[in-house]
C-alpha cells in the first residue's frame, strides 16, 4: 500500500466514524420516540445507553485517533514521497477497521452493559474491549513507525510519544487494578490516566493541524521544539504515578486533573500567540479568506474552552462547557485540515460555495454559543447531565442560558452534518471516478 | 536565533519549570481537615445517617448508587462536623467553594469513613454532587446543603 492510499484510508475511516456517530445519534432519538421505538429491532431501553456509548466513541475517540493516523501517514509521505510503500501501514489500517467493527457490534447485538465513564466509555463485553485493543494497536504500529523515522524531534514524533505513553498508562492501570471491583469504578480508573494523556495527544494534533494548514511556519523551530517538548515532558512521568500512588486513590485521581491544568496551559498559550501573530502578519495573505476565518474561529473556540476550564468547579454545566469548546476548536482545525490539505493531496476536489463556508460558521459559532450558554448556566448552579425538573431552572437567567446552549447546539450540529455529508460525498465520488 | 529568543526561550522554560513544580506540589497537598478512618460497621453509619435528630453539631451523609442519604440543613455562623461514607462503591463528594470560601472534593472509598469540619458557612443553597463516575445513573446523584441565616 502506498502512503497516499494509507492517508486516504485513514481519512475515510475518520469521516465515516463521524457518519456512524451521526447515525447512532438518530437511532438514540428514535429509541426515545413513542411508537417508533417499538419498530426498532432491538430492545430500545438497553439500546439508549449503548447507542450513546457508540455515538461518543465514534465522534470523539475514533474520529480523533483516525485523524492522527492520517496526520502521520501524510507527514511520512511528505518525507518519503506519496508513492512510497509501507507494508505495516496496510496492516495497521486492517486492525483499526476490525477494531471499529468490534466497537459497533455490541450496541447492535445488545451485548454487555453500557458504562458512561470518562474519556473512553465502554460496553462491558469482550468484543468491545477487543475492538478498543485492535484500534489502539493499529495506531501503535503507526506511532512506532513515526518514532523510528530518521528525523529530529518534531510535532509528529511528539504526538507518537504522547500516544505511546497513553497506552502505557492504560496497560499499567489494567495491571494495578485489583480484582472484584465494580464495573463503574473499574472502567473509570482503567481509562482515567491514559484518557487524560490522550488530551495531550489531541492538543498536539491541534497544533499540527494549524501548522499543516498555515504552510508557512507559525512558530520558528526552537519554539516548535520547546512547545511540543513541554507537552512530552509533562506527560513523561505519568506511568510512574501508577507505581507510587494507589490507582484507586484520591492523589492519583487529582494528579491527572492537575496535569491538564498545569501541562496544557503554556503550550496552548505559545501556539495561540504564534497563530495570532501569523494571522495579523503579511504571511496570512498566502491563505484564502475562509481559511483565515476558520483559524480565528478555531483559535477563539479552543481558548474559550481553556478559559472555561480554569474557572470550573464541581459538577455543574461549566464542566461540559469547557470540553465542548476545546473539542470544538480542535474539530474546526481538523475540518480545515481535511479540506485544505488532505483532500487536495488525495485528489478529491473540494467544491466551495455558500454551504461550504456555512459549515464552518455554523459549527464554530454554534459551539461558542452552546459552550457559553452552558458556562453561564453552570455559573448559576445548573447541574450537568440533567433534564427536566432536576435542572432547577428557577430564574430567567438560567432559562436564557440553557436556551442559548440549546440553540447553539442545534446550529453546531447543522455545521457538523454539513461537513460529514459534503466531505464523505466528495471522497466517495472521487473514489468512483478514480 | 533572534536576540529576543534568548529572552523568551529561557522565560518559557522557567514558566514550564514553575508549572511542573506546582503539579508536583499538588500531589503533596493533604486533605487538610479531613480525617479518614476505616469503617468497621457500615450499619452503624447508616443508622446515624437516618437519624432524624442527630447529635448536636454532627452531620452524617451516606453515598450509594445513585443517591445521597438526605439533604442537609445547617445554620450559618456555627461549626459542624460532617461524617461521610459510601455504602457500596467509590463516589465523590463535592461542595462548591461558595459555601465555605473553598471547595471540598473527597473521593469516598468503600470501607472508610471521612470526617470534615464545616466552618464559616455562608447562607445559601449549595448543590452537592458526585464527582466520581459511579454507574449509568451517576448524574442523578445530587442533594443540597441548605445554610440558613
């Protein structure tokens, strides 16, 4: 398999992952709709949570990890040429596809029980865990290949190191967790440390996306090395925490919360300032207007999420406000990376027009409204993940904030759906022509 | 390298070192004011949590999937001792910082009881949530601390 084919397939997996997440979101709605739920061929009561797990795993974990696979294959192709062959690349893709099947089937076949634990929600069935292992292994192969490449320390290598450390954390958690734990505690602790480290991977991917799309360096080489270096240095000691702290204890739990707070702040600040400097300099003129606008949207959404993260406390809606904005900023960078870098590289024509521009504005502004509404509501004490009376919307301010959240969410979903439909359609039709 | 880089690069390194030290120092932070003891008889704790008129100045709160034993109503300006425990699996007790000037977050482990001093309570209604994922209905695990004038 050539490297160009490899990054084309990783791109396809990541966009299809979003499409699958979208289909499951629809099935979730159907499974709660009277009469319609009776037509569904599986038990709708147990499907709701399983469908939710599948929706989250594809829209968050698979989408991010497959995009990482596309980044690595693309950057390898930049060095070795698009037509260079890689045998293990095809095998890695095969593992990832098999892994995705393992992640879908338990929801459709009503296998195991759903656990909505943080970062990597699960279905407690061997097929689902096997799916996770295969997906992780596919990307591990690519990470190792990235590590042994003859090049200096760069963003791609840093991402590979971070990813490998995340897998080490998962493995150590698995080996240190005692037998006989309840399923929620087991899964929460299993994915806690590694899940936090994966957020460093996602941050590194954001910086890489900005770099690739900007073409001209956003930061000079010493700053790039230092920024990615800080990400790696903060994460390097994490496996040791499994040796010195009780994996079930509070110190271990709080360490990872603090790790995000202290470890991501400085790199995010440096890269964001670099991007702002780039966007106000003459260098920006080599980018089209829309790309510049998307950069601003991504920058604002991501940093708004970071700011919300510094101000959150407890279990109100400020917590989802923080991560929705951060993920929104990263997603915007991935969307423009696909349209401006990867799709042209695999000779998929990108048809621009009103809808094309609209997807970015809808998604970006929608996410900002959605997250800001949640943040305002959370500041007034509205609890997260509740509905109806449990939200205690007893003031006009709370109702307006949650209204902003709801309207923003719908607008963002419209932008996301446009992205998936348009991108997938172009990729599939280009494939047929090819 | 530009001349300004000789200022900015060491400055970034110094800030990174400072943040790294803060992270390391955070692992040393003790749960100040929290006394943790093994629990011999969870039945006795449950009975104390169910008492309508508990001992003066002592409050009991029991966590279990997926509820807290009760709401808590206290008087502002008085000191209390809050006793916490879990009847089943791990839960997280969280009181927002508005209640006492600093937030309280305690991971409740099975077979242990926790004792926290509640001082300088400000009048208001404060949500108490579970900050540790404890199962599919985890989000429903909510109660309130009501502090009266």
